[in-house]
C-alpha cells in the first residue's frame, strides 16, 4: 500500500494520471475479438474553447465509454475537430487585420495556406481542455473534417448525390450575413428583441379608385414589392382581387392576389409581398406563379440598395444601407401622403407605431441578417429525410428522451431544401466546374470534370465551399475510413485516421466474432452504439447524420440518440456572454477538481430537463471525493488493502453479509440506470452507497472488530470484505470520477492493471442475504432514531443513557443481544433490565418501543417549553406560506422562482413542525 497524503488535492493527481493513461494507450487497449463499442464526439470547432455545455456533453460520453471499457468491450471514442469554416476564417482574418492585411491582399491558395498554418500552431486548444476534463478519447486516431481521408469522403458524397439528382443548384432565399458576405444556417442566426417601428402605408389603386392599406416593419423593402395579398375569404377585398396597385416612389404596377398568408384578423388584412426579401413572401410569390429568377432583388452582398431588374428604383436611393434607405423611403412616403400616421393613446400623431421586433442577427458578425435571393447549392432534404423518419418510427434509432420524437417528426416531415454552399475561402471547395456556356460539370477531380466537358473546353471552378454541417454529417462513418475501406475488407482497428493514400495491412487479422453477432460494417463499428448531443443540434447535425448514413451506408448511424438539455445560470436564465452569466468550466476544475465537476454534471442530468448551475453542489461533490479519500486512509490505517478476488470473500458476520448484498444491489441498480441512460439515477446510486452505506455505516459498524477484540484477535473477515467493497466502489465510481478512483485504486496495494481497464462488477444474486439485510437495516434505523431524538431534545452528546425496551419479540431481543456492543458504542446507551420511570425519550422501531430516561440529564419542563414555542413558530410560518400559495393572484403573477421558493419553504416548515411535535411527544 502507498500512504495517502492527509489532504485530497485534485490538481496533484489529475495531470499525472491522464498523462499515464494516454502514454500507455489505455483509452483503447488491445482487445482482439472483443465486442466493439463505438461513440463519436460532436466535433468541436477547431477555434473553440471548453464551455460549460461541452463539459456536460463530454462528461456524459466519457461515463458511457469508461463503463463500456470496464465491461471488457473494445470501446472506442472517436475524437476530432471541425474545420469551422466561418469561425476559423474570421480568426485568421482578424489576426491579419492586426498587420493591416486583408484576405483579398492574397490569392485564395495563399490565404488557405495561412489558415492551415494557424491550425497547426494555434488550433485545437479545446482538445487539451478535453484532456483536463478527463475525456478518454482515442487520440491516436484523432480526425479533422478537412484531413485528406475525410475530404475524400466529402467529395464522393457530393458527387454521388449530384449524380442521383439529390444535389442541385437553385435560386432561393437564404439567410445572408452582409457582415461576412455569406449565406449562413439557421443555427448561426441569433434572434434578439430590438425596439423598432411598425409603419402603415397607403398603396394607391392603379385605376385611381382609392387605396389599400398595408403595414410593415421594413418599409425600405417596398422598393422591391411585387404584389399585395389578401385572404380569399376576406369580403372587404373581393372586388379588388385582380386589380393593380401603383407603388409609391417606384411607380411599379403590382397585382392584388389572394393567399392564405394574409390573415383577415391582423391589421388591415392586406400584406405587401416582397418575394426577394422575405421567406414567407417568397413562398407566396411561388404560389402566385412568380419564378425565382423573376423575383426582384434590391440589395447587394453588403446589404446596400442596388437597382432592380425593372430599373424603377430612384437613383438617389442607390448605394444606401438598409438603415439609410429606411429613413429616405419613410420621408418620401410622408411627403407624398402615403404614410398613415399612428395616433397614440394621448391623441398625438407619430410616423410609426413603436414595436419590439424579433430581429435576426449573425451570431458572429452581429449584422442584421437579410433574406437574400441568390444562386446556391441545395440538397433535396425531403427525399433524404424519409428513411430517417422511418428509422425513428420503427425503433431502429431510439431517441431519449422519447418526448423529442414529436419535434423530430414535425421538423423532418416539413423539411425544406438544405442550402449547403457558403461564400468563403476556407472549407471543402464545391467540386463543380463551369463552362463559358453555363454548363456545370460535377466531379471529384478537375481531370474528371474536364473529361466530362471534353478537350478544349475552358472550365472555371465554383468559388464557394460547403457548409460545415454537410461534412460533419458524415462523421459516424467517414471517421472510420469510409470510402477508402470497404466493409468486407476492414478488420478491427483499421481505417482510423488513415489518409487517402494509405492502404490497410490485412495480414494475419485477429479472430472476430461471427458477422451475425456483431455486423461487418466498418469493422463492426457502424452503426455507432450511441450518440450524445444537445437538443439544439437535433436538426442541424443529428438528423443530417441519419439522412447521410442511411443513404450511403444503408444503416442508421447510431442505435440510440440521447439529447441532453442546456446548462443554465443559477436563476434558470440562459447563459450568454452579453448577460455576463456564463461559467468557465476550467475555473471550476481549478477550484474543485475535474471529478467534482463531472459528478455534478451527471448527478444533475435528468432526462428532458435543463441543468441549473450550482457551484455549491460542485463544492459538495468535491467534499464527497474528500470523504472517500479520508475513508480510504482510515481503511488503510487499519490494515484494509486491495482485494485479492473479484468474487466477494466468504462472510459469516451479519454486517459483512449485509454490505456484500448492498454492494450487489448497488451494481444492479447502477447497471439498470446506465442502460436506461438515467445519468442522475446512476450518479446518485453510487453516491448514496459510497457515502451512507459504506463510509457512514459500514466502517463505523466494523470499527471494533478491525482493531481486535478483547483477546487481541483481528477480524480478517471484515478486513477482506471491506477491501473488496472498497474496490467495487472504486470501479463503479470510476466512470464518474476517474482521477480520484485511479489514485485510490493504486494506493490500496499492488495491482496487475490500472483501474481504467479493470473488470466491471458482476452482480451475483446468490450474494443477497435477506436475513442479514433485515438485521443491519434494523440496527441502522434504531441507532439513527436514537441519535436523532437525542439531538432534538438537546441531550448532551457525551451523556450515556440507559436503554429499556418494551414489547420486543424474541427475534428483536436476540438482535439486541447480538448487537449490544455496537448499539452501546454508536448510540451511547447501555441496555438496562426492567422498565424506565419518569420523563423519558421514546422511539419506536418496528413493533418495539425503546425508552431512555432523561431525569437529571436535561430540564424536562424547560425542554417541553422550548419545543412548544418552536412548534408554534414553525406552524405560524407554515400557515402563512400556505396562505400565500393558496392565493391565485400570487401564484399567477409572482416570478416562477418566487413561487418555487415559497413551496420549498412551506414544505420545510411543515416538516420542522412535525419533527418538533414528535420530539415533544417522546418526552411522555
């Protein structure tokens, strides 16, 4: 055994053990023929740093992979980073700006070379931070979404989908970020409430017979209006349908059409339609027969006003920003009498009605996102979604929690074409080449494209790159060597991290289970066993992996999809840098250790619920680690060391048979919780057993026999059992607290192997002992009741009391006799003969009453008076809180956290009054 320091210091052991594990290849030990078990991490951005969401996501994954490894499986956690097109390009451009350089000062090739240089020097900081968290990833085969092998997969997927008609080029509206000059995904759009205005406009009918009223928050877009829509059921406008409106400022003639998008109950019931600059209007325009190519576009890539196809925008408005154009358009409408003033409650006129507007902003640029009509590459997501929908319906993919299925089906069944092109230089360049006559040739290489076009045809490559979600959708199989490695040729361990030019060594493959038992796709690692992700990327990543996996691999990419919630601030608010309520996980690791943070994440992760950050709970789990540390030091000081067997030792004493049975039941409960992905239940199961059953009770119960009886005979049985139970605790706790447990595992004695590759406990129902459990549970309840009653009645801790028993049957008396010494030591009582007289403390356990006389120990009258007063005070507060909670106005109007606190306080005071009442009754 190695002597442990008196103080538990997480920092002293974490770096040492992680370096040891990684150097010895313990994250993927050699296990020929073992059952493969695979999980892939959501690849973090290469520019990223560890945030609290990463800490949660990766902790849950590490718990599962460490558990699978302990079960003897060939567990592999695929790790890698995403090239993060927009974020990485921004980082490099920002650095160039410090040198007064711009991207456009360089050729595309030179700029991309600079990005690769940055990636090698500064990228991947987050991978070091994942090590700080204890993530046991397969670093030897780390992947990158732009490494050579992965890029080959991306090209093949694009070309194959295009050949099948599932990728095409089209003119549609996209989320356009004018700050970055590129289309972006919905996930990169951050919607904020911003104070704005609502303008009401008069559009004159072309025949001079009157006006039709419309309203808008973006009056500048009227420069590109192409219709006014009313509802066909709105009788106010029946006579106007088919007529034309002459737009103010431009003079453009536009029709009045019918469409269900117009709601008669909202405003005037008539809406202006700008199909080139509004997603809803785009669909209205299509239904009205306006081709996308004919839709008017009044903005350039920097969101400045440009001339539209019909040339009707006045020259003085050209070149203005949207904000400048808005002021100019409103001023002209007002001057020309087309602006309807808003009259407030005091009768004062204003140009517009004040409104809070849900405004889309680029999450990186901060620019207002413009719906912009442009040519982009699209994936036919509706076709790819059908097998993915069926996979969930059939149970081929299990979504946990199941409540997310409804959301999944709703989105997938109404899925829109997926825009996969981005106007960047960093990323997978789209493998498409254009001839001067407009023909497009899609191929994996330029030589293949040239062969399609024919000799002498000059080709120009597409300037755009692919959306990073397109490449990351291939993560579950492209990381395993696809398409270089065909399933039939893969043996276990091949394909990881291989470059396109590598070839596998197929000599002397190790024995593997039959295909019927494990599958042969990518070495039995596809489908992956489970995917863990935040619910916020269910559609951007999870669903798209299902689409691509089913299409190219003909199997689902994972068997189970676990969606966890968000980590929120202590008050339940969403964390954001702007609010200043974010939490740095690395700071928490520095303060409390990685094990404490990991255990907090697991214990708080309840399916379907967000986690409220609570640093006090993290501190509490550090205290748990300290308690186990001190318990191990105590055990070692009393001769308890590493167990010699995996099977439980033979035991005759009831206390030892009890703790062995408790251990077996804990393993059973833990296995069930992990199988059901109930991380909170799993963490709390091992926590309660280690803290309460083992540290608080078992070690206390065996103290006398550990140090020897009156003859000086040491109880080897208890030492052997204690060492075995402590070993089981370390193995069960290891997935949650890997550093602490590995340190204690080795401190307890010489080991043949590290804990990370130890054997998971196998619960044997034969070890269950109902008689021993009944006796020790009775003993614990009796001692607990006596201790609690002594505390409630202010009995001095050092006072020894006589203990008399009433109404005990023969079995109880036999237990009292067997446990006489333990009860005397732990409850500080002496078993007496006969019965007690006078004022006494009384507790009931099962059918027997235990009486402890208090005459001369405490002032009984004073104690009765104290308890009566305390009961009244607690009851008064309880009733006052009950009154507040029965007030519907309070419950409805108060903040949710205030109502929740009132309920908690009421429960606490009610319990306190009941407890004090029981104490008073005990005095007799």
